[in-house]
C-alpha cells in the first residue's frame, strides 16, 4: 500500500464519524426505535469486518469498518436525550 492510498484510506475512515452524526441528526425521530437494529448492525459489521480482514479482502473489510463506525456513532447518539426526543 503506497502512501497516497494510505492517506486516502485514513481520510475515508475519519469521514465515517461526521457521517454517523449526520445520519443521527437526519433520522433522529427513529433513533430510539432503531436501537435494537443498531446493535444487530454493530455485531454483523464487526463479524464481517474481522472475517474479510482475516481472509485478506482488505478493501471489503475497510467498507465494513466504515459501516461499523457510522453505526456506533448513531447508536451512541441514540442515547442522547436532547437529540433522540426531538421531532422534526
């Protein structure tokens, strides 16, 4: 992996955090109801991340890392009383 590819990979993974915040903000009326599904997505994305990384499919594992980070940020924001209880 060359340096430009490493920088782009890190940048894309860092962009998962604002994406999770934006998803939580745009779907704030469904955060509490979807908390159960967030847990399922966390488990599924982590298992697939580990599996694809173990078998050498690094690009696909980075995709599941992105999904894992987005879901964990949204799950954390679903516990935020100020954000989760607001209606649009």
